[in-house]
């Protein structure tokens, strides 16, 4: 029981990063596409404003997932990094560039420097989720641990997962930014991001369909499990929730749509995770085979409880203060 | 270097991997002192501001919180990189010992989370939160920093004095969590490092205002901003000498190879001299350096007859090579020298404070104080080099070699990644320093014009205003 529970914690960590980090990356993508028109500059200012107090916290989900992975499933961690190091290295470089240039575009001294910082920030916002999701796709493809690192890292499955994640981050980014625009009372910006929810939603549905086809061709057993096994509930959820968010946006109804966005993206991650279970590496390594000794499991569960008890209220406080506009300087 | 097979052993990626790890850790460790200890200093200052009704102290605290947040952000990035490097560079260490090493890091995860959340609240809450609420919420930060330090040092202590695991056929089959978290080295490593980061933060912050003092600013602002961090750091310095001494003595038993390298002891002997500076040549002779007869034996066992084990007591593939031993020794000596110099400066400070009931007014004192911050950073680096290089060739002491843990990635890959990281880190460093200088210049300007908006325009606060929606 405990091993499955810890695997679920790991999956939750990955899902939380996909959602929280995804919103961040998505905002970066819209920043990149905003252009230099007055409207685009306004969008960019809103993105900056919305991201400032929370983006670091989002990053913690990533670190947490990594730590749970190597602590609970050392064999999975070793095999994955021995095989997929190119992807992780690329994602990592993207991650630092993004973090650094988000901070430093505010201290850029002239317009040229500022544009360069914007560009690096935007491009790394696309590449980072792409490569991270490639790693998940590579795991799902069953290629980890066989063939060269290059073959394991770059194949139809990994590319498909990468593309879906870029579409998903753009989608959730637009959805959350529309919400921020409402909170700040900026009707033009609501409309601006509403149209982007619709556009990225269509792209997400298209890439998701292609990805499902690729899974069907490349990993038939995973596909079966996704459409008729453990993953089916979540696969259906994401297929329903994504158009639901688009429908709400299209009709201009903003009740619940951020919760639904979280549901749509989270279900996607869960659909993969559950479909793959009990395998961590399809056909090669199960949760039972990779799990660390009992004492480690106990500590991890205690840490999980501590996270729920300590961090959850803190995180709620941060988000509450943020949503109440307490974490803000008064307008001049 | 060439005569040592350990530098370029069979695994081609060993050398670049070691360099990359050393480089990224060396950068990260520079960001740790302010990350862990700056919140405490800032809260002391905010406390003075609130409870003694001192607006100058509040202004200082508010400005410090900006620097604290920016530096935490950079540290969070370099720390994230380290966690991935465990996988990219040393996958087989994590494969074998992840279940044990991970315990500390899992606890660190909680600390990191709390720090990230409450730094956000602290920085962005200055204007809208009630002063006492703001202060109370900030109080989460120092214990979170201590918890994080404990957790990371616990993992490092495991690498130095592993225990609490049962290994069978290269796999950890049983773990005793308490024994893994509290290995022998943790006791001294934890206190030594925790005191070090508080000292470094205190001296580093104070040194900024020592420079301002030297440039002629003598107002309340500079005196307060100097005195609070300097007093805390100076008070910790003598404690650090004692803890450092205990640590070194414990190493003589816990990791005798490392101790032999620190003291460049080639052959096992009693009446071992304390060698100050100097280095070992290929034949085990100490070149240059000042040897104080029997002192090392005295320091370890309070008697000249104390036997100290030499490097040659260990197999060649189980001890640091000559180059590593020399690096360890010189780093150790530099750290000791800086520690003693800091103690001298602290003594001077407290002497004046005690006899004259005021801050020193000697230009020489402030010149030295302005160097104390840099000195502390150098001491942290050299102390870390002593611990890490002195452990070679082991990644987990006595049970796993660095060369057995390294990735299977080709050397060219790791070299490329290293080069990229060097470029990106340089960029980050450049922007970071420029940002600090911009903030400093703006605050000096504000002081001159008496404007109160310390966080304005900093990347983390207050939040940038949206265009077109201001008044």
C-alpha cells in the first residue's frame, strides 16, 4: 500500500508542477507572442505583474518531485538519468535562463537589452516544458534503458508529449491570465486572453489527438490502458474539461473555469501515470521493484504529511493574500 | 596530475563532471549564507524598528528584504541545478544511496517550500500587512533556514561518515532513518556550517556599511546597519573557533585520510608537526611551509606522543592523491588563518565597545571590517573545499568512489554542458552584481532626497505596475 501511495505522491508532484509551472511557462509563451503593439505591451505588463510573487514557489514542485523520485525510487532515478540526461540538461539550461532573465529584464538598462531579455525569457518558456515533457514521453515509450541516450530521448513519443505540454502550458497560462485580468478589472485584457484560451485550446485538442495516435502506434499496451484501463477516467476527464473551459471562455462565463483548467491539465498527467501503473518504466520496472526500504517510505510519508500540515496552509495564505491584492504596492 | 590515474580514470566524463559539480557547488555555496541567515538579521532590524519605534531601522530592514529576496531567487535557481546534477552527473550514487541521501533532501524540500512562500509574503507584504503581522509572518524564515541547513548538512554528513544502511549486492536493502540522518559527522558539520553562515551574513552585510563609513557617511543609518550585523557575527567568531577545533579533532578519527591531507602528514608518526602552508612533493616531502614541532599531535591528543596516521597508511586508491592533498591542506590553512583574523577583529570590536561604550572610530578598524565579508566568503569556500576535496577519491566515504558514481554520458556532452553553465552563470553573476549596485545607488540617492520607496523597481518587488491602469 505504502509504495503505491508514494508513487501517487510523486505523480501528484509532477501534476502540481505541470499545473503551477505550466501556468508560469504559459505566461512566458504569451509574453513571447505579445509583440510590441500597445495592446501587447499591456498584456506583457499584466503577465509581469501576475507572475511576480508566486513563480518561485512553483519551482519548488519540481525540486520536490526530483527528490521524491530519487529517495523513493532510486532505481527509476538512476535508469532515467542514465538514459535521458540530454533532455534533463536541455530543460535545466532552459530553466535557469528563464529564471535569470525574468528577474533581469527588470534591470535592463536600455530598450535593446530589454528586448533581448524578453526574448530569452520567452523562448526558454517554450523549451523548458517541452524538454521536461519529452522526458515523460520517453519514459512512457519504454525506451529508457535500451538503445542510445539519443534514441531514448528523441523519438515520436517524447516529441508528442513535448508538443502537448507546450500547448497545455499556453492553454493554462491564458486561462489564469484571463482570471488575473478580471481581478485587476481590465476588460480589454480579459477579451485578449479569452481569444487566446480558444486558440490554444484548439491547438491542445489537435496535439492531444495526435499524441494519442502516436501512443497507439508506439506503445499499444499504454494506449489500451488509457482508453479502456486505469487511465480511462482521467483521459475522459481531460477530453471533457478542455472543451468545457473553452466553452465557458467563449460564452464569457468565468465561474469555475480556472478550477476546470487545473482539472484538465492535471487529468492529462494522471491519465498517463495511472495508465502506466504499476510500471514506473513500462515493461521493465514496477513500483514494487523500485521502491526504497520501509524506513525511507515511512520518512517520505511523514514528510508528505508535514507538507500537507505546514506547507498547504502557508501556500493557501500566500495565494489568499495574493488574490486579495494584499501583496501589492499601492498605485501611485 | 598526470601521474595520478584518478584524475582521468576509465570513465571519460569523470574530469568534466567533477569540474562541473565543483563549479556549480562553489557558486551555490556563496549564495547560502545570505539565503539562510539574512532573514534573521533583517527581522532583528525590523524588531528594533517596531518595538523601539525606530523608523531608520525599519527603512534598513525593508531594504535588506529586497536584497534577501533577490539573492534567494538566484540561490533557488542554482540549488535546483544541483538537484538535477545529482542525476545527470552522479546517477549511480543516487541509484545506490538515494534511499538514504534522499531523507535529508526530502526534509529540505519542506524548508525550501516554507522559505519560498514566506519570502514572497515578507517582501510583498510591507505595505498592506499590519507591521506586527508582517514581523510575525517573517519569523517563519529563520527556523526554515536552519531546517534546510540541517537537512543538506545531514546528506553531506552521510557522504562523509555513512551509516544506517544495509547494502546487499550494490543495493540498499534496509535503512535506519535516524542513523542515516544523524551520522557522526553531522554534529560538527552542522554547527560549524550554521555558525559560518550567520558569521558570513553578518560580516558581509556589515562590510557594506564599513565602506560607507570609510567614505564619510557617519549617520544613524550607517551606524545601526553596521552595528547590528557586525555584533552578531563578532559574537559568533570565538564560538566558531571552538567548534572548528572540535571538528578537526573529530576528523582525525572519523576520516583519517582527510585529516592527513589537511595536515600534509605523509607517514604515520607521533610528534607530528603542524605544517603551516607549504605543500607535498611527489616523494612525500613537505616543501616550504612552516613546521611547528609536535603541535599537531598536541592539538589532536593534548600530548606530543599522540600518533597521527599518515597518507601512506592507506592504499593509493583509497586516499587523496598528492594534488588533492595539497589543495585540501592549503584550503584548510587559509580557512584557519581567516578565522583567526576574524577573531582578532572581533576582539578589537568588543574591547572598544566594553571600554568606551561606543563603536570603534579607527579607520583601520573599518578597513579591516570592510574586508571581513569577503574574508568570510573565502573561508566558507575553503572550508567546503577542505571537506569535499579531502574526501576524494570517495563520493560516499569508504564505500563508493567518485569514478563508480559518474554518468555514462560522453565527456564531450558534460564539457558542453559545463561550458554552457559557465556562460549562463557569468551572465547571472553580472546581472546580479549590477542589480545590487543599482539598488545601492538608488537608495543612496533616496537618502539624499529623503524618499521612502525601497523596493520600487526591484525585480521582486513591489510588483510591477500594469501599464495604463495607474492613476
